[in-house]
């Protein structure tokens, strides 16, 4: 066994109750699996999702991750049944945001493959991913005001950055649903596909990214995300350091040699 294989964390993918996780051709797919509740994001579901993401982030077998639901729902929000009973102190002490923060810190690219409802926390989960591929039937929305709260997992920030102030105000203050076509037009998502094909499209995109050098992909993702919370000066400085860093990678040498030798590169993630 190689030293890298010895360091691979172990995970029994068949042991999950609220998600279905698979790995194929270096793409990890996590399907949210509470179909009778439109994949409402309960705490147990969130624990499994984050544990699985953490594992996939560390696994050498995975280079790109897809989070998906089913045809009817990506996720219709956080679990209202659980929230209805919760007090302020319980919400504070549960510190569920720590789990959402862990999703934000995953190094590998994550694609949301969305069909049906992506509402509230479901829309926020999709927006926490790096790209969104949707089916023609997808419906995005932040309907929290309808139940007396506001988006709590980044919706007011990420939606505004994605679609601009005017549109974000309209979507969040009315709580209305946005079709896949409208979401595409306003820059919330990357692509719309027929419902039979959206997952295949997401997988094709994931495989394309999985074939690239993993460390360059990681640093490119990190640099793009940096642009959301820094000045242009700070962002350029970060990008420059990341660029220099890649000259220490074997994959940089392989990529440039392969180009000069007119052959396909073999990237190892080192
Ligand atoms: N929570 C719990 N159960 C839900 C649910 C939800 N968000 N959405 C649907 N369900 C359940 C329904 O109760 C129903 O269960 P049964 O009655 O059959 O047991 C089942 O799923 C099917 O739903 P419907 O019968 O309502 O199906 P319809 O096709 O008629 O309607 C719908 C679909 C999506 C329009 C409707 O279900 C709906 O409006 N759902 C609620 C959408 C919503 O308001 N979502 C936003 C929730 S607030 C946080 C992080 C995140 C958040 C908060 C805190 N922290 C880290 C602290 C996020 C908050 C939210 O997402």
C-alpha cells in the first residue's frame, strides 16, 4: 500500500440514512434522500451530508463533487417541523452554522444538480455549491418571510452577490419562486437541461473538471471565492501567491511538459 493510500480516511458509504453517496470516475455524488419530506434539511441529514463531504474532500478517489436531490425536490428548505419547536437559545446552542461553514470550506469543486424545489435552506445549499446545473422544472426561492423569518444560511448575501440588489430584494421580500429559465437569465445558475438530462449534464461538467490538475483547481476555487470577501488589491495578492505556489507542483511540470511534447497530460494531484 502506498503512503497516500494508507492515509485515506475510511468511510462506509452504505451506512447513511438520509443521503445516498456514490463515487464513479472520480466524481462523488451525494443525493439528499428524504423524498417524503421533499428533502427538507433536518439536522441528521445535515450531519450526514457534511460528514460525507468531508470524506470526499479528503479522498484521493474524488476530484469533483455533485450534490443532488430527486426530480421533485433538491430540498424544500430547512426542516420547518424542527424549527417550529426551537427556542432562540436552542438555535444558538445548537450552532448549526458550524456545519454550513464546513461546506463553505470544502476544497474540491461542488456542483449542485437541481430539479424541482430549491427553497430556503435548499436554495442556500445550492448557492453554497460552486456551480448549479438545473432541470427545466427547477424552482428557486427564499420563502422564509412567509414563515416569519429571513434566510439564515447565507441567502441574503449569496443571492445578492449572484443576481444583484434589485432582484435579490424582489425574490427575498416577496418569497416568490424563480423558474430555471429566470434563474439562468439573472446569473444564479450555470445551465438548464431537460429533466431527464440535468444530472448527466452535471456529471459531464464534473468529469471535465475532474480531469484537470487537482491542486490548480483547488487554488483557482479558493482564489475565486476570495474575491467575495476582499479588496481587489488583496484578491490579486492572494491570486499571485497561489500562482507561485503551483510552480512547486508536479502537475505544473506535467501540464507544461505534455503541452510541449504534444501529448495528453497525466495529472496526479501532486
Ligand atoms: N420542512 C419540513 N417539511 C417539509 C418542508 C420543510 N421545509 N417542505 C415540505 N415538507 C413536507 C410537507 O410537510 C409534507 O409532509 P407530510 O405532510 O406529507 O408529512 C411533504 O413535505 C410534502 O410537502 P407538501 O405536501 O407541502 O407538497 P406540495 O407539493 O403541496 O408543496 C412546497 C410543495 C415546496 C410548495 C411546500 O411543501 C412548501 O411550501 N414547503 C416549505 C417551503 C419553505 O418555506 N421553505 C423554507 C423553509 S425555512 C439555518 C440554516 C438554514 C435555514 C435556517 C436556519 N441555520 C444554520 C440555523 C433555512 C430555513 C428555511 O429553509
